[in-house]
C-alpha cells in the first residue's frame, strides 16, 4: 500500500514552527493536513482561525488572507475527474470527413509523385498545387521538396518554383524566431520581423492577381463597396463619429501591407479559376487553403512573438501585429480559425489552457500607436471569425460588472475549447499534408508471422511453409528447442551452485549451460532476422524479458563487486527499506494509524549505520558493503529481494537459471551509439545525468553517447526536434543507435519516433535504416503516458 512520502506529523510540525515558532500547534494543524490528504478538501474556517490567532496584522490584510485561503481550497480541494473511456473506432482527423479534403494530396502522395519518374518534368497542375499548399507544409518538407527530392529546378513551373523558394525563406526566418522570443535579449527582433513581414503580406495579397494573370482571366471591375472584415468593422465604428471624413474612411491604414489587406476585393478570392487537375475537384480547396504565403502556424508564431515582446508599446511591434491581422482578415475564415488554434502552442496539438492565456493577451493587444478612430475592436473582429460565439469582455467580470461573480478566465477558457473544436478541419488538413500514414486505422496490427499462420490471418499454411517462411518455421522450432535445452542444463547447474557454494565461474556444469544459452541467443537472433515482428510472439517475448531481468541483476552484481559509484550504499539502503516494508502494518487509514516509532524508522532507511543499534538489526548489518565476505548466490538473492517488489515475481526470477548463471555480454567494442533524452528538468547536452556510467561504457565497450539538447519544461515537439538533431549527429558515426529516455524524456522519444516515421523520406531513413537506424530503446521511470496530475492540475 502506498503511504504518504512525508509523514503528516512532520509536516504539521514544520508548519507550526513556521507559524508560531514552536510546535504547540501540531495538534491543531494535523487534522487539517489529514483532511486534505483524505481528499476532503481544505478546512478554510480552521485555517483562517489559525492565521487570525498567530498573525499580528491579520485584520489589516483580512481580505488578502481570505482570498489566499480560498485559492488554496481550490487547489487542494477534491474535484470530479472524468474517467477515460474506450471507443471501438476512433478514426484520426486525417481519415474522417474525407470529402472535405478532396483535391488536396496526402503527404504520401506528394512523396510518391516526386520520386516517380524523376527524369521527367512534373505535371504543371501538380507543380501548381504543391506551391499552393506549401505554406501548410513544414520547413523540413519544403527543404526536402527543393533540395532532396532529386528534382532539378526546370521540372517545376517558374512561378511555382519562385513561390516555393519564397515560402522556404519565410519559414526559415519564422523558425529562427520560434526558437526564442519575448525576452530583453530579443529587443531588435520586432525590427527584423518587420523587414520580411511587410513583403510577405503584400506578396500574399498579390497572389490572387498573379493567378488571374497567369490564367488570362480578366477580373471584374472592383466594387469598392465590398470590403474586408476589418474595413467593415472600422466603418461601423466610425459611423457615429462626428469627425468622420472621407480621408478618415479611406486613408487611415498605417502601413502599405495593411492598406492592401484592407482594400483587397473579396470577389477575387472567390472567383479565382480553380486548378484543373485530378487533385482539385472541389471549390472547397480554395476556401481551405487561401492565398497567404504565410501558413497559420507561421502567423501564430509571429503574433505570439509580438504578444510576448517587452516592447508592446513600440510602433514597430504594433504595426507588425496590424499587418498580421490584416492578412488574417483577407483570407478565408477557416484560415483565421486555424491561426487562433495555433496561437496557444504553435506547431503542437491544441491545449485549451495555453490558448486561453494567449487569447487573453490577444484581446488586450496594445494599439496605443494608432489614433483612437483607427484602432480595431478585437472582440468584434474575433466574433466575425467565430460566428455564434460571444467573446467575453474583461470589464463585465470586474467589480460592478454584470458577470462579476463569474470567472473571466473560465469564460475565455470556454471560447478556447470552442476554437479548438472549430479547428478540427484545419487539424485534419495539417495532418494530411504534413504526416505520412503508412496504414489506415482499420488495417490489422502487424504481428509475428507465426501467430498469423496459427490464427489463419493474412498467411495461409502453404504461404508459411514455402520459401522463406519454411526457413522461418525451422528457425522458430530450433530456437524453442535450444531454449528448452539450455533451461534444463541451467537448472542442473543452479542445483550444483547452491549445493557446492562455488561461484558460477568455477562450476563446470555452469559453463555448459552458459554455452547452451548463447546458442539459444543466436537462434533467436536468426528468427528475428527473418521476421522483424517475431519478438511479439509469446515465447520470444517471455525469453526476452527473462534476459532483461537477468542482465539487470548481472549489472547490479558487477557494480557491487567492482564498488562502482555508490551502488553498495544504495543497495544497502534498498535492503533496509525492503526489510522495513515487511514490518510496517498495512492499514486502511492514514499515517496516524501507524505507531510514530515505525514512521520514524523510515529515516533509518538512508541514515548512517550506527553502533548503538542492536546487533541483529538490519540497520547494523550492512550486507553489500563487504561483498567479498558473502557468497555469490547470496548476493544474487539479496539483489533480487531489494529490486523486485512483487513476491511472485521475486520467486520466479530467483528460480530462473538465466539469472543465477550471471551470463555476461560478450567482451569487445560494440557497433552502437546511445542517444539520451532526460526528464522535464535537464541541462540538455550539457547535462551530467549518468555521466560516470557513460564514461565507463565508452571506455569498456567503445559506445559513444550523444546527449539530446532537450529543454526544461519545453513542449514534446520542441524536444523531439532536439532529439532529431542528436540523431543526425549520431548517424554521421555510421552506427545504429538506441534511445535512452528518463521520465518525460520517454514521451519526447516516442514523439520523435512518430514524427520521423511520418516525416519526409529523409526523416524516415533516420529511423528505419538497417545500417544507421533505430534498433532499441530503454525507458527509465517512464512518464510517456503522463499521469493524473496533468488533467487534475489543468482543471485546478
């Protein structure tokens, strides 16, 4: 049973010392702590009574203390938590509502066409389509299309190639900005942004005219009564002003790009000739893509850079924001929704909490550099993009407002959730264009060929026994026989080890058993070379796990014998803890039901050995400190007892001859590289995690370790990109590699694998290459699936 890591009476003692300088209030504080730990929430009344009793100036700050107590009650109080549920079929966004995306190629289609018939020029319609969807592609994709696909420049249409190169340069600049922004060290950033932003927005708004000219379509006469959303909002706002003049109505735009965006004719966007190709059979493509050279993610990053700038009052920053707003207003409504969805966490999956914070800053956007008549009502602008949604106004939630009793944050949070729901179409579009799907959701999960044959799925009896499959069947039978033979020899060897008390190296029967196990290892490797999914078979998985546990015990044994680092101290501490675990009663109540003396013994687990303890106490009998005085198999038993918690698992491992024989890895250097990604708190490539172990590994095995430069509290996508950089560095060594992740590093590594497998052909090669690809992974205290702390903390 899991007990509180910090005993309640000790916590109460600390709070009492902090509150009144002595431990007189422990009995008053302990019930409050017990109530919180039991999940019954914070007793606000008793907390305020304690504060009133011991804080001199309580009455002067009564309102503040009251607010703090209520805030703590929310954070520590119980809440309903929606249990996860399982649906039979949940198609991904890219596979649902396929009719919406008719005419837009998938990432797989794009790469297939680029690699098909590389000697021939591309079809003009395909060339034009790629240039149209380029803003929605990743920087890595466009880099591949231009530089790595093997297509010379004359295979593209001139206008399309120019557009692709321009989008590439813009995305490269945006990527540099996305790395870091908002601090004092980035004051010149807004000026750098303004240099290319004006040209990018102006070029985006020229795109419809260029397409019209290319296709020899004469545009209709401009109807100046048709205006963008921004123009309509400004006109509506100025209708009641007595100072409204013709100059105010037409000449107020503060930058050339804003002027073009405000006066662009919407009919040009809706009457552009559609691309005549097999990829474009619906007018919905035009509404989804728009004409911007900046994709929604790019616009969101630039907006975020302005919102977090320390120079929000700067004219340059505000002009940049106005140009971005003008660009959003000139595009289809779906484009603006996509930008808003990306605003919280650009490039990642939408997070309502992050989007809420970004929206609050967006609504309060500084426009002090503009005249009052020329400022935009952000609420009305957002409502024009989000029909049916009412954007909350902060004044309504302040004292005296009509919603003063409600939370402004909760209201914005609700809007954020609605925006993410509206952006599902964009999410599907982005995944369709950016991510390769090798299989559909309805396709069966690949399994070992052996089980497919036994269950009659995919493989018939004839198919299994002919050609390579007959060799596979023979190899599987041979591997099973060799494992059984090795186990029989191993049991005899273990019996001799226990009866003679000799170490395994001096036992003749052990040498025979070890030789048999190595033959079994080779036979399993042969099976795996014929069927890469063979490790999923029950017999193979079971033997693999036995090897894993055996190597773990062997590794700890070697470290104890060689006195590596502080392993002996830690193992004695674990031994003390496991011994203490069996002496502490298991109760249904809290720690108050345990005798205080037993709780105090928890300190003894890691305390120095004291001569004042009894001679027979586990505290005074360090076992691992002097391994030369212990028998080999006794050390193995102690390691198993200390490392494994479940009694049945301990018994199984203790009786496994594969563990008892302490079989080492073959000596010599290994053709292998390790990529490490540490947890949520790390110094990245400068980190010192596992430092000595890495040094020993390189010295003893010649294995090079590359530390991924992952960042503290950064997104999984950011850290996945850093892992990719580390892998690119490792691949240059010409060796296969494995991933070692710790805590959140495991989630980062899984995300890296997903991004690589669904990325460009170059990225896929980093993962699946037989010479320099990924061959294994090791997860240390994995947090890949997260925990209840995430949703519970977000709801609080």
